[in-house]
C-alpha cells in the first residue's frame, strides 16, 4: 500500500536517481549559502582599480610622389604619380617624399618634435635570418629641429631624391671598393623624437620610419615602413565600493532554502517509504510505455465473445503484438482488453491495473498476478455464459459450425 500524493512516474524517477537528486539539492544549498554569506555577512566589496586620467597618441606617415618629366604615349608630362609601388627611371627620375608627424593629447598640451630626414645607401645581405650591412653611406636631406606641434595637428618634412644620381653614386662606391657584395638599396630614413607633458608627467616617443628604394633596370620599386601608432597613458588609483546585486541579496537565500527543503523532503519521502512503487503500479507503467510504442499495430474495436474458439492468454502486450504481426492481423483494443483472432484461436491480454496516488485510489490493495490475468477471462465470454460452459464448448467436437473462417477479423 502506498500512501503518497506523488505520481508513479515521479516516484519511480526519484527512487532511481535519489542519490543524484540529493547531490543536486546539496550543490544548490552550498551555492546559495555561499552567495548569501557573501551578500549579507561580508557586505559591500571594496576594490582598488587603476583609472586612466589622460592619454597621448603619436602617429607618423610617409608618402611619396613623382612628377612625369618626359612625355610618352602612356604618361603625360607634368602629371604627378602618387604612392605607386614602381616608377620608371627615365620618366620620373626624381622621387619626392613627405613625412608627417601628428599627436593627440587629452590635456590639450602641445608637443615638441625633431625630425631628421636622410638618404642612406647601403649593401646588405641576409645570413641566418640576420641582416648583414656590408657598407653604408648617409646624407642629410631635411630636418625639423624642436618644432612645436599643437594638439591634434601635424607637422611635415619633405625631401627629394634623384634616383639616377643615387644609382651613379652606388656604382662609384662599387668601383671604389672593387666588389659588389649583397643587395644594394637606397633608403629615405626619418629619425623622429616627440616630447610632451600629460598629467604633469613628461613623455617621449622615438621612432624610425623609412622609404625603401630598390633600383632595377629602367625602373625602381618603392615601399614604406612606418611604425604603428603609439599610446601613452596616465593613471590614478581609485577605491570603489561594489554593492551586492539584487540577485545575490535575494537569490542566494532562495537557493539555500530550495536546497535545504529539497534535501529534507527527499530524505523524508525515502524514510517513510513514500517513493515505493508497487508491483501493480510498475506493471501498469511498463504496459503504458509498451502501449505507446506499439500504437501503430493496435485498433480500437469491439472484441467478440470467444464462442467456440480456444482462448490463449499472452503474457504481455508486446507478445500479443508479435502474434498479430506474425499472423498478419491487427490487435483489437477495448478499454484495457486486447485480443488477436487467428482462425479458431483467440489470443488475449488484459492490461494490469495500477492505482496512481493522484486519482485518489492510493490505498487500493494490490491484487495477485493471477487476478490480473486469469480473472479477466470471463470478460471475453458471451453474455449469460459461465466459465465452465466456455470450457465445455472449447472441448466440443471440432467439427462444430462455430469455427467457420467467417469469424476472423
């Protein structure tokens, strides 16, 4: 007898997974207790943070152009070619470069910039991932000496390089050395220093940017190499109080309560044996699962009386469905009774009854397996026919008219 208001499925689930359910409630209780302690006992949290009070950024850029000095079918004399990867030596022999330095200061302070533009000619070679400089010559092109740059503005320095003249100088150096090791290149190098104050502190940015000129037969290639924008910051230490959130204030105690009540409740249900599932309830639950799975083989219909047919009881609904499938028949269903008619044999199965606590029959006494199976045979008999009469009819001469094939469904 089961005295509980829980459904059979709920009791079966809790009975099977009771340790994990208790563990889950324990975890919820621990988390709720931790959050509750942190929110109500420790109170507001004080944190120390570094807060940015000022920012200074420095940025540089290199651009190059060349004017067409000789009229051709594809280039018009006087046109300016800008930032091309390649220029023709006979068409645009002079390369003009423009170097720009700019900055932004959140305090609005100006900066002092010094720029040295120079032409560097050198012979280099790569060995073991290192650049080996065999020889190097440097000439100054332009300078900016301690120029004041207002916040948010830029200053520029320009210089021009005659590429054929550079080539002649390279050739003269090679003849002077009597050798030409490595690869020869020409560079326009900008060495820059920028200084400013931010939040009462002094900051200095130094950078080296360049344009690389690689001469070849009748043309020269140009590429730029510029450092990325640099940022400098001033910070101060601030103390901030973080109040517990509403979720922590109320969610923590709620989780703690749910966890404790869950542990106590499941323990009480288990101790008083309120989670027990009777044999009848278990059998009914197993039958309902099978009934759902085998629905495609079952049809609702009136089950005829056995008449002269032999009544055979199946042990389960799946067994009865197997008989129907093997005999190319369907299972007939009438309430909790199921039957398959094959010739002069009536295969039957009566579903077990189960008392679910929610339907108010939790106190019903469990019947024996014999009552659940054999006790329902009389339901299949014709009206006014006793079980004994049915037995006598079954033992009658097999030539009786009642076993005509027309009785099959």
